[in-house]
C-alpha cells in the first residue's frame, strides 16, 4: 500500500510540472550528466535514491552517469549477458517528452581480403529493454544491412517475428549513394511493440573479390532520417565507429502510457 501511495505521489509531482515542455529534475537530484539534462521521471543514480520514478510496473527509469569519461556519459541498461555476467549498456544521446535516443550497437563482421579469414566476429547485436519503459520505435527506425553479399536478419523472439534482407555487389559501379535497395545496402521495416531483439549478420560469400573494396558486413536498427547510405561506408573498416553514432529511437512510457497521455488523464492517477 505504501509503495502504491509513493508511486501516485511521484506521478502527481510529474503532472504538476507538465506546464513545461518536459518535467524538471527532482529537487535535490543532479540535473545533468555531461552535456545532457536528465528530466523527471528519469533520474541519475539507483532507483533507491528517489531521483527517478519507481513503482511503474517495476520498470527502471534511472540513468547511470559514467564519470570515467570526460565529459561523463549518461547510460542505460540494454539487457544482461548472463554467460559473461555483464550488463549491456548504451549511451543516451537525448531525451524528449515521448522519445529517448541512444547510440547504436551494430552487429559486425570483418574479413581479411586475401584469405577470407574472419578477423572480427561481432555478428550478433542485441538490445533488451523488457525491464525498462522503452520500446523500439517502429515509426522512426528501420533495420539496415550493409556490405557485399551480406545477409542481415532480425529476430524478435517475444513477438514471434523475424525478417531479413540481403545485399549483392560484384563491383563498385552498381553501388549508388543514397540508394538502399540491395546494392551494398538493404533495409526493412520493424513491427510494433519491440522490447527486445537480436540482430544477426553474415557474409554469403567471404571469398568473393568484393572483399577487396568491402571487407565488412553490418546490420543494425537505426533512425532512418539520420542515416543515408554512402558507398564510402563500404570502404575499409572506418564505418564501424560511425555506425555507433546512428541513433536508435526509443519510445518511452509511464506504465503503459506515454508521458503525454499520463499528463492528459489526471483522473487515472487520482
């Protein structure tokens, strides 16, 4: 009963601040991590410190401020690798009334041109937001595959959903900047309600001569308005770091409602 009362009290405080574009940081809590302002219902530090909303379906609204970097980086959990015993984390780029943007975790494979030897195997990318208020935006993101003879597949286990796309390119002549229809780049749409996904990438022909100009395969979910394919993305391994800067848009909610919806329907929390 006390936890329920505390939850309603926190929501009431959130609604009182709704006259501003986004609620302010709670009094007594750190307002910024690095260059990013952290507004309520999010807060810096563990749930127990009271700076973030707690009790909303036991979801985690807290953000960790990693001071090992200069400037510090705001990060959130994107799942846990039980085998390694490590949390998977992503950096938060921005927070709005309905969306959070985070950095990317692309699936990647690098090959050695002459031998076809696999030199970097990060062929499985994944994010898991089931214990958070976040859902991968189906309207702002698409799923991309990059490379020559690339097979990119995304699995959403809890929705029984999977889809894939493939690329092909014998030479650089049929690869066009801005085109993502199969020559060096492919794309597909996402379903609604994605809380967790696996992104797989592989080469369908690692011995191909195309490795001379494209030794890499990539797959990732990303904000399609922030990414335009360029033939230069296939040159060498430099795109590996650039891909991490393509935002992933996450919709967020209070319980099962967005912040906007919760602010409109005060009676729900009365």
